[in-house]
C-alpha cells in the first residue's frame, strides 16, 4: 500500500521503488501519482501523511 499525503497543498504519494541513492537522509521520495516514475524529493517533515490527520475536517483539499 502506497502512503498518500499532502505537501504544500498538493497530494503526493510515497515512492517505494529504488531511488539509486539520490534521496538525502532528511528527505523522502514522492510522486504525483501512486506507483509511478519519476519521483522527486521533499523534506521528510514537510509531508502530512493521511494516517497522521486527527480530524477529517482538518485535512486540506488538494488543488485541482
């Protein structure tokens, strides 16, 4: 199961494929669509994963 989250108001998905060592220790590889390539790095603390929200009403809506 690919984790889904929000980064800067956009929906992102944690990339679970091989990153060839290009993601820093403080980053996480994400994609715009689940299980796709290419991936890009964002700071690890900048993504709010869906399983971290306490209240559904707090969750921001992704921009279209």
